C-alpha cells in the first residue's frame, strides 16, 4: 500500500505534499528534521492522505497535486473529503 499525503506546517501554515509506503514513519522523519524540504517548517501535522495500490499511482497523484499553481485545489480537497482526524 502506498500513500499520498499532505502535511501542514504549524509554524507557517504552508503545505507539503509527498508519497510513501509508511505514512506513520514518514511523519516522524519529517518532524525529526530528517527531511530536508520540511526541516525548517516543523512541526508538521498530517491533514490528508489517499491510498494507492502501486507506487506508480501514488507518484502520479503526488505530481498532479504538486502541479497546481496555488493551493485552492488542495484546500478544496481537504474541505470536501475532510481532514485526517
């Protein structure tokens, strides 16, 4: 199982979109500062995720979400499908 996830920085309110096969482990790594792209934006909170059968599907969805020029679409996904509780 693979996941595309959206994290929100508590520090600056910005989103980070990524994919992984172990969402819990990846969130820990983000919050420990081991992921360079989010190191200065900690702490981060998991606010949304989607499941996929293959890494290829997850990577395709990740790139699609990252391709949007602003976060209005991401905000709509979170609003319509609900955040992670």
